[in-house]
C-alpha cells in the first residue's frame, strides 16, 4: 500500500517551460487536491477534485491546470513556468468530501523555476 | 474569509520541558480542526481531528484541545524525536496555518 505517490521529487525549469507533476493514490479516495508550500505562508490550495471528471479551483489556481480522468490519478500542469511558481508542491487525498476528513499527503515535488 | 494563525512560529525546548502550541481560527461554521506533523522533506502526517469545543485527543506525549476560537497542542516531556513542524488546519476549505517549528534539544 503506497498511499500517495508524487513524481518527480525535484525539478528545475526555465521560465516559460511547461511540465506536469504526477500524483497517484491507491486508497480509492474520491477527494484529491494540490497544495503549494512556501516559507512563512503555509499550505495553500491550488486545485481540488471530488471525483473522476470533476475539478475545481482553490485559493491560488492561476498558472496551473488539472484534470481527473481516473480515481487514482490527479496530475498538475504548469503551462508556462514563472519564477513565482518556485515552491514545494504536495498532492493529498481523503476518503470523504473536502474538509470532512483527514488528508493523506505525498512527499512533495520541489520545483525551482529560473 | 477563514483565517488560521499559529503561534509561536518557532519553539525550542529542552528534552522534558513541556509546552503548548497555539492555533487560533476564524471560520464560518467549523467542520473540524486538524493537526498534522511535518518532518523535513516529507509531506504532513495526520495527528488529530477535533470537532467540538471541549473535545480532547491524546497520542503519546501529545494532547490536542479545542475551544470556540482556538486549539492547543500540548507536548508533555518532549523528546528529540518530537522535533518537527506542527500544522493545524480548519475543515471546509481545509485552510492551513503557517505552522510551528518545534526543536527539542537533548
């Protein structure tokens, strides 16, 4: 039982490049979400999904896209990377709808945009 | 807008020196107060959920309590392995505080 798996662990991009951060969970959780963590600001919600085919915006969605074609996978796409997107990104899942149950987190992707 | 504030930002304790971490919140309709522990280079790990004022939860040296406006994480006789960042979050939007970085010196 791997829980929530994120790849890659580290990534360096140049401004304007695009990339996809991968997230997969094997707990059959309906709810999945993406957060970014910056020093002094805590975790901020980017996008979330309450089930396959359903996504919605969180607190800081600009510059990011998501899709949810299966229950297991929830990739995060950066369309045109900017230095302001340098951060640590965490994917999380839970068995119940948003805000009602504890989140299970992956170990993060550390992204640097130069 | 929901707000979550944690204090202090950092706390250094000697092994065995008990203390408390604070999480104050303003939300319209609390749907749970969550505590997580985060070790360097790892994702947050769930500790407790509290749903109503007066509720308490315990796990080893940690005890979480909840009032109508804040939650405390009490650490009794901490050990160096308790060193981590402790995060609280309020349910609904699952909005997180910035965390308290705890260091316990032997």
